[in-house]
C-alpha cells in the first residue's frame, strides 16, 4: 500500500471543497493507495511534467508523482 502526501495547496483545496468533490477525491485517494499506476482515469504526463501522473476527478485533475521506495504518492 502507498502512503499519500498532500502539498499545502492541495490540503487547502481539499478543506474548502464541496462535499461531493471531497467524496470523489476520497475515492481517488483510496485507488491511489492501492495502485497509483493503473486505472482508466490515470495517465502519464509528458513535457514539463514528465515523470508525473494525473488522475481525473470530474472537472478536476489530481497531479502526482510516485516514490517507489518507500511507497509514497506526492500530490
């Protein structure tokens, strides 16, 4: 299982988000804890954000990178 870390901006957004967005984000976080590489909403990014991934949550995109040892996901 992967451990999830949110940046200060991500934490602030999460705290202010509407309840339906929070529920969707919680499902996203649960999925990323299990497997941050494979899901229909996950894509690898290119260009400046090469090495990062994005997870689509409705109209929002969660941008993250993965540290494999120890198993961590940074957003």
